[in-house]
């Protein structure tokens, strides 16, 4: 299975081959650039999705924090020098603590997996929607291609461009129009 970077590079190469041929034939082709992350963060539905993702993550984190607090209290009760426990009671509490630590670790892993999966699904869904909006802008404004600039956290595809080529705001408006 190809990773995202390989897929992006193949997409860029495909786009380049689609508009490069007319350039050699003497025709001019308009190329625009956009920042897909900025489209997502500035659009109304993108902001709402990010807020929902944040609430989802915070809910999971609150559960983890509660479990962690319970574990600390149990650990402190076992370590309290003022508490005299019979050996059998101490052993039972230690076993209970071990079981709760294992359950806590499992829950943390499961929540992290859930959050990553949900985030991945959200990114994939919005990438498709942003692509449709970018295509509409390209067709409406006569662009042969619109490339994603990328950013420092993702592969930066466009190393330089003139500011006039940036169609990010047009894509944000089209995205909001298509996704009320």
C-alpha cells in the first residue's frame, strides 16, 4: 500500500503531465495553488468538524484523567504509612491496582486508536470535498491545475509561487457554498 507522500507525488506528476504538454505546444496554461489545510480551517463546516473533533478528544481525555486519578488514589492508599492493612487485604488491593493499571493502559491505547481513526476519516472526507471545490474553482476560473502548497507538517509540494496564483480563498468560498 502506497503511503500518502508517494500518492501525493504521483498526483503532482500526473497533474504536471496533463498541463505540461500544452506549454510545449505554445499554449499557455493557468496554474493555481492552494493550502488545503487552510481551506479546512477557514471554512464553516471545516471549523465545525475541528470543534467536534476537539470535543470528542476532550471527552476521551476526561475519562482517562478520571481513571488516572483513581489509580493515583489507590496507589497512595497502599503507600500511606499510617494505614495498617492485613497482608491479605494489602495483596488484594495490589492485585486490584495491577488490574486497574492494565485496564487503564488498554483504555488509553483504545482511545488513541479511536481518535486517530476518527481524525483519519475526517481528513479523508474533507480532502475529497476540498478537491471537488478546487475543481469547481479551476473550471470556473480557467485553471489547468490547482496544486496543494502543502505546509511544514505535511509534504511541501510547491516551493515557490507568486501570491497572485494562490486561490485558497476562492476554494474556501466554493467549499462553503457546496457544503452549507
